[in-house]
C-alpha cells in the first residue's frame, strides 16, 4: 500500500480495494473465519507505523489461538493454548455483546505502569512495540476476537483515528464473514438433521412391534448421534427400566445395560431428565460420581451425557439417553435431540397402544368363537381360524358345533365388515343359532328365525351362514343342510372324489320374510366335510396375487 510524503495512507481507493478483496475472501472463499488471516495481515502490516499485528480468538471457556505477524520478518506465527511456547496466558479481554460494535482504543505499552492487553501484551512488547491500537469485536454469541496493531511510536491523533477506523472496518468484515459461515453450517446441520429425522421416522414407523421399535431407536442413534444410547420406559411400578441399548463398542453393550439398570447415580440422573421438559445435558464436573468418564470403562471415556424425556400424547413414557465421547457434542443440537425423542416417543406409544389393542381384539375374538370343539363318537372335528387382514378390527367370521342328544349341528358364518358393530352382529348370530339348535330347531328354521331377529333389530350388516345337522345312520351320518348366501361346502369322498354341496338361500338381515329350504346328503365312513368362509377363497399373497 502506497504512502505520501506526510506518512499518511495513500489514495483511499487502494484501501477500498483491499477491503473489497478481504470481503470477498471472508464471505465467499473460506469455510472458517480464521482462514482470512493471511489476507488480514497482508492488509494491516503495510499501514503507516505498524510493525506488528497480533490477533486472538476466544470463547466462554478460554483462548482458542493467538497469531502474530511482523513486517519483513518471520511472517505469521500461530500458537494454540496447548503449545509449550504459548505466550498469551489464560486471561482474555472482556467479551463484548454479540450485537455490540467493535471496541477500539489506543494502548501505551511503554508507560511507567503500562496497561498490558490480555493475550497480546507479551507478543507486542517482544516485537518492540511501544504503542498499540486495540480492536475487540464479537464474532458470534460467546465467540470473540481482537486485533492489535503494534506501533513504535505514539501516532498523531489523525493517524490513530484512521488506524482505529480501518481496524473497525476489518472487524466488521470478519464478523459478517463469520455470520455467513455460521449460517452455511447451520443450514448444512439442518439438512443433515432433517434427513436423519426423516430416516428415523421411516425406520420407527416400519414396525408395529414395540420391542423392535425400541431397538430401532437405539440402533439409529449409534453412531449417527452419539457413541452410546439407552432407552428407558416406565414400568407398571412407576420405575424406569432399560428396554434397549446400543454402543459403538460391542464389548460395552452388556456393561451399558447393567449400568443403566442398576447404577444409583444413573437412576437419579434419569429421574431428573424425565421431569425436565427440555431434557438435561451433563459434562465435565457434572459427571463426577457417575460410572462414566474413566478411560478404564468398557466403552471408553464419556465426556458428555444427555437425557431427553420420551413424551407423547401428554404423558412421559420414559427417557432417551445419549453418551458422547466429545464434550462439545452433548448440547450441540438440543432441538434435534428433542425432536428425535418426540418422534421416538410417538412411535413407542403407537406400538404400545397397538399391542394393547391387539391383545384386547384377540381376547374379544376368542369370546366370539368356541374355546374347544366337543368330542363326538364317530366324528373327527377340527377347526382353524387365521386372521388374514393386518388391521386391528375384530373379524366377522364365526363357527360353532352344537351337540343335542345324538344330533350334531355344524355352524359357520360371516358378518359383513369388521370392528365393534361386526362383533356385536357376530355374537348375536352365533349365540342365536346355538340356542335354537340346542332346542332342536331344524337348520332352515333356525336361519329363518335368525333372519327375523336381524331385520327386527334393524341391523345394518348382512350375515352369511351355513347350518348342517348330522344324525347318526348305518355306516355314516345323514346330513341336512341350509344356507344363507354362504360359500357352499365341499365333500371329499373316501375314494378321493370331491364335490360341492349346494345350499341356496338369501343373505341374513336383508329381507324379513326370506325362506330357506333344506337339502339332504349322506356322509359315509371315511368322507370329509369342509366348511369355510370367503376369507379362504379370497386370500391374497403379499404382492396382491389371489390364491
């Protein structure tokens, strides 16, 4: 950068061009604001009277780095706090608010009682600087930086003002560049988070088995979110119990499970996490007294731990715990952890409700069917019932065997639809037929009576049914059959011949005065009679192919 004879900076256009290059580097070319350092020192070192430029960055935990550049000497040198030759100490300048303007001042390094700038003082004096222009500025909340221009003499007021103005301009560019970088990183994290949560939701929604869903939650989170994961649920006794664990180290799996189940410190932490709506994050001294953080542990040192409540439909089901080997990871994205916990809780609650309802449906279905078939001399009776529809509604198929003296009546039927209304119609149909057949009513008459009952009740669902009454006869059984819109049964003769047995009749519950005519056939020794519902003939494979 050129200077005039009076020592003032040359044409303003040169500085403006330099600022433009710095702006382009800070906002378009680098992925971290520290990568602009080369440009910063190139622009600041040629300023009038500047022999040294020192820069530093720190956050809430302490200094991050210290950098020094000297004109025509050793170039730019960078120190980290962990380096043996770290010259900056641990005291940082006062942090300015994230929305504050850069704070600039002129510092006398050679005074009888000099004000030693934190971090930069030794580097400035070691380079022979007698005065310094200091600029402290924010990069982001909790993230600050500073620049110092080391001067060999006190600058004139006009020159000092010019240097302060230029430092302020550089600081504003660095802050704007850092904001852009943070926005890009935040956008990338959001994309990764949204993709992960979308995949997690798909995986968790892919199963209606509660145990499988819990294991999917833990397996998805490791190692995508953390090195270890534990899912706890509240039991009927009100206590948290581990139901799924995962760890990147296979050898740590059993250790993590037992720790999550038995360790008193862990139980206290989980109770806190379950009560906190946003969850808790522990790191550093917060882990003191717990089973984590020791290198000797089977899973390696745990530097941070987070506990998120599994909350769904207004109640807390349990907790989702993550173990991190990096102290920074624990609270990096609490929103994502909360979102994941919410989705997991909803999936767990859904599968739990599904399991409960499935058990209730199974129990109700058992009450709609006979517990066991009777034993009848001369007959071998058997039945099979399989629910082909994956829905949770009660099916409308029913069957029964009624013994009245020497007479045996076989009943099979199907109520249109599924659900509670179909279950009510199924119970009415089965128990009405059973009562009539126990009283010796013939098959056709029993169907007619049931039809009047259904139409009289104003039933909105029709019913199909078959009733076959068997009476012992020489060498076999005489059969009387009556049907009401139900698939006809088959008879397989002892010689292998198979024939359909017609049983014509209107559906039950449609026409009040429907008549049902009986038909007769004979079952000889060795013959087989097969009754079935349309669930068998209309069964399909998983790809929709009809059997």
